C-alpha cells in the first residue's frame, strides 16, 4: 500500500512503513493500526515473529478483528500448529470461507508431508463444507477435484 505523490516531473512512491510504525507507537492498542503494520511486515518478508506478535496484540485489543486472526494463523511456522490455528479461526468465524480454505489447504499439506490420515479427513471434510456453498463452476470443479484426489490418497 504505497502512496503516490505527484511531483512536477513524475510520480514518486513513498514507503508507508514509517507511518505505520508511528501509528502503532502512538496508538499501541489500536487493532487496525496493529493489523496494518503486521500486514505490511508480512508483505515485505519481515518474518513470522514480528507479524505474530503484532497480530496477537491486535487480537488482545479487539478479539473480533478477523484480519488479526488471519495474520496470527499465517505467522505460525510449524505446519501442524498452523493447521490448528486455522481450526481456531474457522471455529471463531464459521462463515469465513477464506479461513476454511486455508484450514483445508494446510490440512492437505500436512497430510501429504506427514502421511497423516486424520489431516486428510479434516481436509476432505473442510473442502466438502466449502463445496456446499461454492457458487462458481470453476470453484466447484477445483473443490471436487481436491476431494477426489484426497479420497484416493494411500500412504
């Protein structure tokens, strides 16, 4: 989210990081400011620790801030723990399709990496939940393919 400032010769892009860090310093309990900075850190590759710390602070400040929960789940480096975090986000926000998709994707990834049948079942169940509400044909086709593939996995 870089701001464009017009100059006589050309447009100049300004890095928003100093303003985001200043906003958090001035308002350390402002969940929106914390999430904005965490998101920027995530996008510039600052690493999971600062993102997770900011997301946790945002959640403590505003437990209903869904973006904070998403960043908190994304910031977990351990695949099994990340899957568990997406389960928490999906439980907290049951209508959050993106959280469910992330849960299913992380469960499928973990299942493949660790030959974990419980993770396969979780991925299948979650993809099937998403299929119930999928409206677009390409989305339905992708979900059906993922479910069929996972049901065929043998370790």
